[in-house]
C-alpha cells in the first residue's frame, strides 16, 4: 500500500505536493498491520518530509517509544519511505520478481469502476498488488487513469463525502481484506 | 452514537475517566455524518473537558472555521456534549418517545456476541438505537454486560489488535450502515 503526497491535486485541481501528517502515518501503519498489508509506503519527494517520517520511525522503532509502546513499534516496522511511486513499484518488483498491479479507490465513479466484492476476487488471484491512496484532494488524475483497477466510491450519505484519509483507509482495507463472516442462517 | 470517556478502563483494568482527544471528535463527527448517524454524543463528566469540546465546536460552527470549512461545520453540527450515558439515554428517550436499545462493539468475543450481518438486521427493525464506543482500553465491563447486543470483534490479523478508536468507528459504521453492494454476477 502507498500513501501518496505527490502527485496529488489541491482544492483547485492543481498538481501539488502535500505535507506528511504524522498522525496519518501512525494510524495507517496500525490499520495496515491489522489487515496484514505487507508494506506501507509513505511517498514524498521532499527530503525534509522524509526526514520527519524517519524521525518518527526511529523514535518508535529504536528509541524510548519502542519500549513504551511495542504495538506501535510493530506497526511502524512495516512502514517504508519512498521518494516516488516509481521507486515503490521498483522495490516491489525487486522483492517479488513481478511488477505489482495497481488498485486505486476514488471518490468518483468511472465506467470501469469495480465493486469491493470484485476487488476481493482480484486480490484472491494472487499478487503482487499495490493499493494507492491519495492525500489532499486526491491522486493526480493520470495516476487514476493508468491504474489497473479503480474501486467504487465509499457510499455513505450521497450528499456528504468528507472522510479523513485515515478513515477511508480503514474502511477500504476492511472491505477488501477482512475475513468474511460465515453466511447467516 | 456515543464516544464514552467515563466509565472506561485503563491498561490495568481500573475504571478511569479518559481525556477527550479533539482529533477523535473531528474524525468521528465526519465519519458519523458520512453514515447518517443522527447524533454523536461525546460523553465526559469533566467540566473542563466539556468546555474544550464546546470551544472546538464553537470555532467550527460559528467562528472563522465555519466559513473556512463548511463540511466540518456540517459534521460538527451533529455533535452533542453529555455528562453521563444516562443523560444520553434520557435525551434520546425525550426526543423519540422510546428508550434506545444499545449495541456495543467489543474486542473480545462473548457467547452472545452477534455478527455484523445480524447487527444490520437489528438496525433494520427500527430504533431508537444507541451505539457505544469506549476510549482508553474500553468500556467498563458492566456496561458491556448490560448492553442489549454485543458486536463481534473486528477481525483482522488474529495476533494484532491495536486499531485507533477513530479507525474502529469507521469500520464498524461501514459494516453496519453502508448501503450494500448489489449481489455480483
């Protein structure tokens, strides 16, 4: 999985680099760990932001935090920094021997958007897969277009669509990866 | 829905009052609004903590924030402070003419725990319902025992169970309240 800070769009639709939110790194690390995501990549080209995430990770992985809060250490142990999405795809290809296929959730519905049920079937076919989440107002549209699959919007109330990205990640991983309940009577 | 800061338990199992996390109020207000929860009650008996939440709400409902971020205003418009759970139940009873029946998610599985599928059936029977979330290490055990229904644990990886409460709320509301996808082909 990757949380992308560039290229994303702002409220005006311009392509920007968003700031890393340390809270998102913490929350999404735990959520990823809960659902068995192998690696959670934080993608930002800005060295100062990479250093910030590295400091958080060092604190919880080897500093005082590691002893104080082992569950956080365990979650952050699966976080990696990456300067670009290309670097993420190269890392996955190097490790698995195959280029990952990409899934992208999007708040809009496209002709080729797929249901979460279909998404589960695709994941069952075997990876590697790369699930992309955009920050700010979402991924640069070309990234969405080039994705192998686009997932349906999360449908809550049709007139309100303002979930924090950490909540969207929780919901989407639950829909794609949670063990299914046995069919009811 | 209620986010309970007292009575909850700490790591040692002692009954404590936890601190309100402003981020939880913001995130959970948006998540609640997304899934059509009528009112999100923040339950704390501590006047200083109530004042803190009130200040956040005033900022976003009537202050500079209301103009700057209307979607946040809309979400926070459904937040209410309550000193106790009894006060929440009285408010719901007053408004609806019936005492709410309570559902409680819990990280442990009980003999009477129900699936989320069963939870959806119960909600379809008609309310009022009150969904309780504990902060810190969870609701005081007596509250869980007295609930009308206890929901199954969220099952991710069996060896890791450290979701932030705001992530748990997102997942549980999605499981209980999201419109269901049409059955696949």
